[in-house]
């Protein structure tokens, strides 16, 4: 096979990890990242096309003869990038617009799960504010109010009382706090238990799970403070065994792929199930239609197989478990964020020490909100600046490696949690 040109779409730590793993494939000769970041620049050619510019990305892929396009974030998937690339005869790894509805519409996902018999929180969907409020007022327990559409991970409001649920409905449906995403809302039962992220490769018929992961969403130690895009992740969680993974595969992942195929919208790409491990068994909190960020920064360092070969197997409908091999042990990643994140934060802070951290054994640095200035200085350019991953024979070693890496990296008032995986 002639060596391939790959285009990776997106600009986060997830995309740096994807580029890093793809660069190891013997199938690959060249990688473009659109738009990429300071980290992808070292392994790929960054091209300044934003991830939402589907027409611009398609024109670029055609012009450069890109063999395979890999989509990081959800927005271009929900906008139909895969359909447009396929219509133009280009291979792309990710679900179609119809299949991406599993993430892009929580109302769709809930109804799909109900029809497919997949365990999830009890719920109701509303498009009318008055009806939603009247229903919520009849409830007594804790509720979760969710904007149905894409809201960059922010459209979920935990409501300990009906009064708070009413306020959340007002924010979403009347004040449009999440824009069009909140025109339709899902109100659901508040589930209790530890959370788990289980991502899987899918080829439209078959599903192969990746390493299970658990993330830390709150900004501060001890799970305090506001929700973020994720301050760290570890994999695998010690309380999750092979039999639980088998149960989730059988009761969630396989019925999802089967149900999507039966609807005539087969699911190809990464299916990410966000789960609550309740006393009654695992229940789905949400589906994402892509790799997680920062889950990817722990899953890919553990994957020993060729990622590009796996992606082609998904596209060609010949995915088998033997294609997805991983090393034993564990991986943890610690996100270093700009001061103030997830609120407002400064940009342009000079970053030092990445080379020193990367020179340590079993330490990897994945950049996210970074940029290189005209003078060649690496600076911060986003809230989550980078993630430092450590690999080890066990979780404790992996966590220690990650923090050894963190200790070498400096930017003014860098914020990170001290308790990832601990
Ligand atoms: P989602 O984007 O739907 O995964 O929600 C984001 C976070 O909100 C989840 O990771 C959970 O921590 C929390 N969450 C969402 N739905 C529920 C629920 N029904 N019960 C309890 N917590 C939830
Ligand atoms: N880390 C959560 C996500 O990628 O959606």
C-alpha cells in the first residue's frame, strides 16, 4: 500500500494525541492538522482552516489528495462533514450527520435508548416552557435539566429542588442561555454513583471497546468548584473489571450500533458512552460521537495497535477485537489550565519546560490551548493549556509520572488539580 496523507480536524489536546498516535503508523507519510495547535505543529503541518469550515476543509482535502480525514470535535460531525466528504468520494473516520444525532440531540438519544431498551435515567422532553414548568412543579425529587442541542459540554444543570429546575428551564428556554441548543430540553432523574467513560470503535455493525476511563470534571481538588471540560482522567479505574465492560458492551454499546443500523443510519467511528454505575447497574448519561478530551490523552498512550489500521477497518466494515490491542498497566493525565479557567483567563503566557517533561521516561505532553508566536515562543492561547500523561504498571505509578512531568512545566499561575487518580 502506498503511504497515506492524513488530515486531522480540531485544535485540542485530543487532536495532538491523535496526531501523535497517527504519526507512529507505518501507513502514513504526511499529516495535516486543521487548525491544529502548538503541539501538532511538531508532527504535522498546521493549516489555518477552522474545524467548522466544512467547505474549506473539503476543498483542502481534495487539493492535497488527502487519503483519510479524522474528525476530532463534534460540531463538524453534527454539521454533516462526513456526508459531504463521502459524497465527494473521500474517506473519513466519524459518524454521518444522522448517526451523530446521538450526541447532537439529547432528545433523539433518549428516545433512541428507550426504543432500543438501553438503561438510562427516566426523562421527559419539552419544547414549551409552560408545560415544562408545570411538569417540574409536580415533582419533589432532584432533577437534571439539559439543553437538547450541542452546548460545548455546558448545557447540563443539576437541580437539587424543583425551584432550581424551574430557574434552569427559564435560563434555557426563555433567556436562551445556550442559544438554539436550549429550545428543546430534557428533564431527567438525578442518578447516583461513580461515573465511567467507555469509548468504542464501531464499523456500523461491530463494536470494540477501548480502555475504560474516569474523568475529573470539577475545577478544584476534592471535586469542588465549577464544571470544566475535564481537569484530568485516569484509565482503567480500579473498580472496573472485565465483566463490567462486557456487561456495558452487551447492554449499551452493541444495542446502540444494532439500533442505528436498523434505522438505516449505521454508526461508524468512535461511540463514547458516558455512564453512571448505579446500584441498579450501568445507565447511560449521554452519548458522544467522537473521542473524548482528555480521555484520548490516556487511551491512545495505552493502545499498542496501529490507529490508522483500526480506522480503516471501521470505514471498511471489517473491525475485529484483535485489531485493538493495548499494553497492560494504567495511564493518567493531568490538565494544566490558565489561571481563571473555566471563567475568563489571560492568553499569551509564555510556557517553558515541555522539553524537560517530555524527556522523562513514560511521560507525554499533549498541548491544547497553545500557540507559537512570531518570535518562536510557545505561549498559552486557551483555557485548558496542555495535558501531561504518565504511563505505568499501575495507577499509582502512572499518576506519579504525570505529576513529575507537571513539575517541569511552567507558565504564570498555572492551575491544575493535585488529586487526579488519587
Ligand atoms: P452529560 O453531558 O449529559 O454527560 O452531563 C455532564 C455531567 O452531568 C455528567 O458527567 C454527570 O456528572 C452529570 N449528569 C448528567 N446527567 C445526570 C443524571 N441524570 N444524574 C446525575 N448526574 C448527571
Ligand atoms: N471529557 C468529556 C468529553 O470529551 O466530552
